[in-house]
């Protein structure tokens, strides 16, 4: 559940994330937690690669009224016709008091939706660079990568950098934060480095994607 509060507007949605395996539908529960009725507007936008709904995606109702303490159901319906793979979107639910006051108050809550359309799934991560960065006595490694497949990739625990010098491994950095890399998007991942080694080192970047896809590895020479 995701709940938000702004002045006299209190709105909750559940779940805050959902997955739809097309063709299918999912229901999101909206709850008015305020002490007055709310007018609710619903919209959505794509995240990552552009999705052309072309009749296969329906989100509704688009407008509804919720009495104090009332609940309503919002339906996300994905029909046939989408290109294979993941289509990510954010459903934006905006609530505002029915009775207007001098101060305009509204609240917007986002529900993350992943639609997986049937067909061939392509896992393809591309490493485009690695560099060292120093700021205020702190050092970090910046890994640049792109998702050129059609599947959303979870990077937490799957991206690592091994540092070696003179044939000896002295540090292994692993990305441990939640992070999705959507199809068609790029990202720069920051890995803090607190070691004492200085000079030229060999850095091996390793990314694991898909259960049946070999890990991606690439070596770089860095100046720490």
C-alpha cells in the first residue's frame, strides 16, 4: 500500500506496484482517508521505451468521486497486440477536495505497473564505460550501461566490479540498492570505493542477466 497526505487530502493506493502478464488485468484499490469527499483523476505515462497502446491498454475509470472513507477499484487491462517484452508505466492518481477553498490543494500518487507481453524475451545489457570519480576526498566508480533488450533488468546484486593490481585482487564492489533498468534506457551506477590502493588497476565489470544468459564481463584499466 502507498499512502500520501497533503493538507486536507489523504489518499491511499494498494498495491503500489503490480505486474500484468498480458492478456490479463489487475485491480488497484483506491481509499479516501480524508474527512471530506475527493474528486479523483487517473492518467498514466510510459517509463523507458515508448509504448504505443494502440488499443491493447486500458486504464480506468479516468474520473471518479470518493466520499470520505470510501473505496473504489481501478482496473489496468492489457489485451493482445503489444510488442513482446516488458512495458513499464506509472499510473498517476490525483485527488482534490470536491469543495474548493481559497487554497488549491491536490495530491498525486503513482502506481508502478509492469506489463509483460508474450513473445520472445531479449536480455541485452551493453556496458559503455567505467571511470573513477573523486569528490571531497571520497572516491567512487561510475559504471555506464544501457538496456537494449526488451526485458526490465534488476541490477541489485547483479552488478559487480572486481579490482586487481599486479595480478592480485584487492577489492570487490557490488551494487546493493534496488534499481530497475527499463528497456531502452541508460544508467550510470555509482559504486563507492573506500580502499587505499592508488595508481593503475585492472577493473572487471560483471553483470548477470537472465537465468539462462551468460554473464556479461568487460575489463578496464583505471587510475585510482
